């Protein structure tokens, strides 16, 4: 079996999930310059809500992708409502506050959501019911499962949709204007508050899908699952250049591939001294390296420092 | 009158605190006080980085870990070396400072949020190494660490003084109070020194500071190393106090918690930081009786008490930030600055002016005439 190709495929699948989450970080950061610490938790809520739905449907004998889609139909609105609520309660009152205040309230929201989820779903790992087809396809010495194919397609469709939304619609233009200069956008008749709320809604919707997909992929969910995923996705967003949509997508895919290649080859290269348990180290080292060489990320605009 | 007796009252109060706590709340609360003081030292260390120099560090716990593991490895049966404290305390401090400089050197050119994520990654890297290396005994950690001892005086053992037997947690309390005071004094002196004022200049406007001839890169590096040193010292004390270290004590959550202490208290203001640290260290514990309340009210525990108290903690964190974004006890200067800024933003036209959404930054300051000129 071709290990290289296999790791690239796995990496792309994992990376497309990172990318979906990273988009949420980067869109919010682009407009209000806030690291939305609670975003990973929104992904977790998406995963657990869809899991609850899927479990109930599976218990009644339904199976296949329709169940996942029904789960999504509930998880997406739930996460959108959650995202809007977070923005309203924890971020909007702090928009003029010193820079670290919203960061702390974001951390507060993140802890609160984790604990709420633990109260609702319990603290144990929840396993997804076995409802998805296990078909595998061989390509050039590697295998790709149906779940992986679906994740890749779903992520690609969503990212294309987002690209069109931001670049080709009136709403997207308002978003870009607000990101560039909220004050002037406001003068041009853009309701900046509404645009910020919409941005949170779109990001949370994507997070819900990412959550459901990540649950279906790894077959397991837990109230702490959002933390590392969120951290990685944020890393991906920074890697690509925070604030840039293309950067988030590229950063996500790149991070996924790097991590999986690292996990696959580290043991071999170092004769077993450094094994796959260091794959996270590899990801973060890569990030440090990229930032040191290109401080604004891969696709980030060179910021002109305003005096 | 106030100024004459206050210091005396404070000293007596601090000296009496563990005894009163022990009698009123039980011995486990004295232990909690010890931990709160450890957190206070950490928060004061991070305050140098975040509060004074304005650098956002999300991986501060890494330096705490470096200090703790340096003590754990050199004073335990794990490798079989038992070095005394007067060697280990400087070792831990220097090692942490070296790590601080190592991390800072390539990354301090980065802008605020990028620096935050890099430090966060660094913290995770350290933890992953601690988890996986055999020299640190992996996820199991190192135990049977020697207690802190100066000369023949072991802090973990009970000692009898004037007929009273004081268990280890009391000894540590007084040791930690002493060291916290020392760090407080050092921070205070640092704040007003040439270096401290240079940090403030960098924090307020880096470009202007550079233009005034400050070597911003070295100064930032110094702040990082200084903060790391205090982190390392706290780590050494933690290892000796706890007698056991494992990678799980140094997760990112700890870094986040320490940052919360600094910001919630009022960054750059020593009393505020101290208040924030003590408050946040004790708050989760203070919510513990809620579980019993639930039990007695409903005859049954519906909501997991551990989750419930962390939930309340998080809600308190959000509420404080919304109500007092400048922190609970900010420095008078900072408070004034914030309120002046607010005043600048709101020279609203007196009447007949539909201002639209007033929470758009900078929106309200622009008059309709300007807008008309553009449109």
C-alpha cells in the first residue's frame, strides 16, 4: 500500500474539516479582530446535536446518509442560533472595550458551553451508531472510504458556496466593506451590526456541518472535542493568513496533510525515537516556522502598520 | 489614621488567615490558600509580559512546567539525584528564562494575535514532549519528589512552635506569602524603573517607542524572560509542595486561567492582579457547596456538581468582563484613560441627529456633513 498517497488522502479529509472550522475563525477575525475562542465549542455542539438526532433515528431502524442530513437540518439551525446568541451576549457589549476583554469573555463562553454540554450529554465519550456504508474505493495503491469522499465533496461545495456568497452577492460585498472599514461601511448604509451577526451565523453554520462530519468520521463525540479541533483550526487560519478566506482553506488543507504525513513518517525517519504521538508538535512547529518566515501567513495581506 | 495602622493590620490579618480558615472552613481550605498564592506568583509573572509589555502570551504555563520538571527530575528518586533548594531554585529560574528567550527570539517580531497563537503552540509542544519523553516518565509523571527544605528545615513536615504544632501546609503558606511579597516588591520596583517605563511605552505605541530610540526587540525579550523566570520559580515551588508532577498539570487551560486572573483583576495593576489571582483560584472551590444545596433541596443530584460550578465560574467571568471591561481593580491611570476615550467617542450632535447604530466603532464621531460630502 502506498503510504504517502494514503496519508495525503487522510490529510486532505482531516484538513477539509479544519478548513471549514478555520473559515469561521477567519471571517469573525476579519470583521471585528476578535479571536472567537468559543468557536471550537460551537463545532462540538453541532456534533453532539446531530449525534442525538442520529441516535434516535438509528434506534428506529433508519440508516444511511439521509439520517446524517436530517441530523444536520437540526444541528445547523441550533448552531446558528447559538452563534448569534454568543455574539449578542458576550461580544457585542464589549466591542469598544480594551482588546483583551472580549478575549476573556470568549474564554468564558467556551468554558460555559463545555460545561453545559457535559450537563446535557454527560461526560463520557458518545459513540455514533453504525449506520454509514463502509464502501471503500482503491485509487493508486491507497484506499478512500465513502465517508471520506462525502466529507471532501461536502467541504468543497460549502467552500465554493461561501466564496460565491462573499465575492458575488450584495451581502458579501457588505461583509467585505465592513471588514475593511466598519465606520465607512456604516456611512454607506451598511448595517454593520447586522453584518457582524450574519458573519457569526454563517461561521456557526459551517461549524455545525464540520461537527457533524467530524463525528461521522471518527465515530465519537464528547464535550471536550471542540477544544483541540478549534485550536488546530485556528492554527490553520493563522497559517493561511488570518482574515483571508482562501488562506483559511489552504491553511486547513495544508495543516491536515502536514500532520498526517508527519504522523506517517516521523517514526520511520527517526528510527522509532519520535513516533506519531508527536504529530501535534509537528503541526505547531510548522506554524512557528511559517510565521517567522512570513509573519502575515501564507496568503495574508502584508499589513501596513498605521500610526 | 488609616495609613498608620493599615500595614500592621494587613500583616496581622495575613498571619492569622490560615488559622482562621482552618477553624472556620477546614484544613483543605488552607491547602487551597497555598495554591492560590502559587497562582498569585504565576499571575504576577505573567503580568510583566501581558500587563507591562503588552505581549499576549497564551502558553505561559510552559515556563511553570519547565520549573516544576527541573525540580522534579533533580530532587527525586526518578533519576536518583537529590540536589538542595539553593541550587534548584536558581536552576529552575534560569532554565525557564532560557526557554523564554528561546521562544521569544524568533517570535517577538510578530503582531499581537500571531504571538498569542505561537506561544499557545509552544505551550502545547512542551506538554507533548513531557508526555512522551522517557526522561520525564511520560504521562505518569514523577512522584516522590523531595519536599522543599532549607537547611534541615523541611516545609512538608510538622513543626512545633511555642507549643503549637504546625502541619506542612502552614509552613508553605508562610513561605509562599513571603515569596509573593518579594515578587510584588520586585514588580513594583520594576514598574517604575527605566525598563518598566520603556515597557509601558512599547505597550502603548510600539512605533513611537522605537522612534524614541528604545531597543524594542531586546526589551520585549527581557519582559518574556523576566515573566518566564517567575513562572519557573513558581514551578519549582509547586513541584516541592505537591510532591508530584505530571503533564496534566500544565494544560493550556492553566495558561488561560492565569491570563484570566491577570485581565480580570486589572492588568498592569499589581493589587488588581493579586485580587484576580486569589479570586479565581478560590472561586471554583467556593461554588462547591452548591452541590450539597442541590442535594438538600431536591433530595437528588440532578446536575453534576463539578460541571455546575465550572459553569457558574464561566458565567461569572463573562459577567465581570461585560460589567467591568477594564478589570475589577484597574490602575487609576488606566481607568481614567478608558473613560476619557469613551468621552472622545461621544461628542454627539446635540439634537435632531439620527445617529444610527451607536455601537459601530467610530461611527458616531463623524458628522452628517462629512458623510454628505462623500455621498
